[in-house]
């Protein structure tokens, strides 16, 4: 047992060192985290999200990010797994340091979860498992996601994807019915990180079930899957119920709807890009291409299970390209995926499983050379990203400026998208003359100002703050009612004379109920999971 514990410590130290090396350019600041206009990644969007998590448990909306318009992004983009970045920022007294340490932890967890998923659910040895976690974490697509797009949501989901797939496969093939617990926890963590990855994993499940339909005759598997789906819905209710409530009562503008076919990749282009293997554009990377080529050439010699994995890789590769009839799915919920090349992550997942199996048969010195080569090329790819027109996100000052300046109309109320200019210019609108605004103060959770109403009657003030359910206003410390204006903003009635107004946000009653249900069900499922784990160990030790 002592040897096993020591080996685990060494393996995790190895993963931690690799994780620091992975983003050494951020740490050394020779190529800091930055938004490049050429690449047009998601850095600015996510750094604003980080800034908006300071009081997220009590105030869903903060007023000092996204150009200070009170964007309700926390209702629509899941934030729970991103919250540790906020804790680290508080701990290190700096958001710039917080995000960098957070990203090291994200990479470490990507290695670690991938490694233990192989060991536990595929019964692999350490060598094969380390190879898989290395191929997965150092994959080209993850490199593009990390350095080029910095899509925090997708990077967080990437941690849990192997866990979910492998526990699902083990549930089917080894009849491990208790895997519903891990499956539910994994799927919940993916959903609380990135909603599109959840959608993609459901597509993966459906395909895996079709390809392995002979296992589905067992009714207990269906029972486990249904329990798992219900458990996932309960644990993630804190996210999806408030979101649906907001969307139902206020028309919300969704992230850009693009033509799927236009964003699907040209096959020749994709293969070319993957051989030139860099982080400039989404690509498969040379390792994935080699595995696919080898798999096609040696297809007849493959074991049955490897043939199935190979076919699944090819199907998802087809989904990334223009050969797939995306036009037919343009007007379905698939258009939320935006970019068909997102499926590269699934191709990477299946090919990394095959790659790890095959590479582990090589002589150790060749494996060592391969790992060193991948590490060196990774560093070169990061340095190869454009430096021109890059907005550095490596100081708290630059983050503060970004949060003040950056606008993003995703998740605006629909009415507000047509009036975004006047809202972003902080224009107040009154329904009568002789009214003025003074002392505008914008804090994270409070937007306050004074209204001087020189009329003898009430006036309606349309405040340049987006209207969502749960927005409240006080006038001279008394609660007043808030309505939605024609431009999708907060509208209030103000008495004559001088009124000190404070606008703030709270969760709706339904949202608070959903949070309680999620908390209670998560605690219950964790307890069931821990009890099962120790019971299994106890049986093993006997």
C-alpha cells in the first residue's frame, strides 16, 4: 500500500510540473494571457465574467463589468466551476494572478482526472493511463482553446469529459450499475461549466449506445441511466431553472446564430492545418492525424473494440467538416453549437484512447522522445501566436479597464439590443422636463444616483441598466417598484423633490428554491457516492 501511495504522489507531482510548464509563458510573462484582435478569442468575455463573480451568491448581477450596464450573464452562462478563480483572486489580492493560478489548476485537474478515469474505468495500467492523460491535455484542440480562444467554459468541461465517457463505457460493458453516481456528478460539472459541451456529450452518448446496442438489452443499464439523468437535472437545477425563468419572462438575445455550414471545416484544409500543427486555428494536431491514418491502414487487424472507437472517431471527424449536411440542421437546436469544429474535442478524445493503447507498446525510450517532442513543440506553438494588436491581461489595472470598456450584447434583453448605444452611453430618459441626475456611483452590487425632480408630480425615469427579473430599486431607503422600459432597461417612478435611488439585484424566489434543491441533492448524491466507495474498498480488503 505504501508503494502505491508513493507512486500516486510522484505521478501527481509530474502532472503538476507539466501543468506549470504548460502555461510557463503566462507565468514568466514573456507571452502573457492576452486578447488578440487577429484571433478574436473569448478572453475579454471571460475576464469580465471573473470580475462579476465577486458577490455571485447574493447578487446575480454586478454593475462594474461589461461596460457597467448590468449584464445578466451569470443567469445564462454557468459559473460554479469558475468560482474558484474568484476565491484565488481574493486570496492573492489580484485577479491577474488569480486567473493564472486557476489555469494551472485547471490543467493539473485535466491530467489527473484523465489518468484516474483510465485506471478506474478502463482498468488500464499506469503507463497507458499517463499516456492518455498526456495526449488529451497536450492535444492541439485544447491548446487552441487555452491560448488562442481562452474559452474558460470549454476548458473546464474538458476536465470532466474523459471521466464521463469512461464511466459511461464501463457502465455499459462491465455492468457497473453504480456508475450512475459518477456519471451524474461528471455531467453536472460539465453542465455547470459549459452548456454546449453538455449537448455534445449527449450526442456522444447516443452514438456510443448505437454502436454498442447489444449491451442495451439489460434493463438495469436503462434504470441506471434514467436515475443518472434525474440526478443530473436536480444537481444542476440552480443553473437551468433560473435561466428558463428569465428567458420566459424577458426575451433574451442569444449568442450569435451563425450558419453552421460556413463554420464547418474544409477536409483538405483541416488536414493541412493539422500537419502544420499550431494554435492559430482549430485543428486536429499531428498526433490525432497519425492515429486516424494508422487506424484506417490497419483497420482489418484491429481488435473489435478498437474498430468501434475508430469508426466513432471518423463519424465525429465527419461532423467537423463540410461533408456533413449541416444545412439540414441549421434551424434546429444544433445551431447553438455555432462552430461544427467544436467536435474536434470528441475526435481527440477517441483517438487519444487509441493512441495511448498503441504508443504504450513502444520501447520506453521512444515514448520518452515523443513526450519531449510534444512538450517542445507546444512551447513553440504558444510563442508562434501573434503579438501584434494584443491587449495584455496581465495586470489588475488592465483587467479593470477591460471591465469598464468591454461591451458584449450576448444575453441582453431583446429590446435592449436595438438601443444598446444609448444604454452603453449611460443615457437616462425622463418622461418630462425639469429633471436631472446627480452623484452617479457604480459599485459591484449597487448602482446609485440622485434624481432632482422639480415638477409637482411623479416622473418616470428610464435608467441605463438592463432589466432582468430580480432587479430591485430603493428610493430614499424605501423599496419602490421596478418595471421594464421600451428599451429593455429598468424603469422607475420618482416622487417630486430629491430622491436618492439605489438599484441592486437579488435572485428570484424560484432561483433561491432551485439553489436549495441543487445543494440538497448534491449533498445526498455525494454521500451515496462516498458510502459506495468505502463499501467497495471494504469488500476488497476482506
